[in-house]
């Protein structure tokens, strides 16, 4: 069982999640996302120090549409802004990453949700309820008014 109340655990998950996304290590990403969801989905929105990017920003920047979809469906907020005021959707649009844009707006099916819950159970993670899906705010503007 994971020490879900430990501050060290929280810090470790978000740093490891950012590194896993950057290195495109899908197995590690799925495990860390599920571990974060069993604690609190706000762990998915923690930002790195230098660029204030979340795991969702990093998944977009590294063009990983499946990871973008996983993060959004597991509760990562698409409204968090980086140090330039960009949301993950801004980054996807500015880079022309159509598949990332599409996946950010595509909700998991009931079967996909059940598969994730089964994965979490088989990985020894605590039981959890998948968060409600939220579409990105398509009217958001960056700090420069774009």
C-alpha cells in the first residue's frame, strides 16, 4: 500500500510524473497518474519550477496525444497556465498538434474507465472514483491577450 498521506510521496509523484512524460515512458506515466488519482487529482496539476508547466503541458510539448487524453480524463486541469500564460490547449494550437487537441476533448468510454480502474487494482493502488470529464476552456487567452 502506498503512503498516500506523506508529503514526500506527493513531491515524488509529481516530479517523477514530469520526468516520465518527458522521457515518454508510458508504463511509468500510467502508474504515476493512477497513483496520483487515488490520492487527489490536484497532484496532476502541480507545476514544475522553471516554466510552471504541468504534466499535461509536457505531454503536449512532447506530442503524446494518448498521454494528453489519459491526463485530462483522470482529472488534470486544462486551464492551468505556464509562465507565459499558455494553457496546454494554447500550446497544442500554436504548434499545430491536431491529435493532441482532439484527444484533449475526447472523453473515455465506460469500458476504458473500467480498464483503468482494473489496472489500478491490479497494481495494488487504493480504490478510487474516476473524476468527471471536463472540456478545456476554449475561450482562454494567454498573458499577451492571444
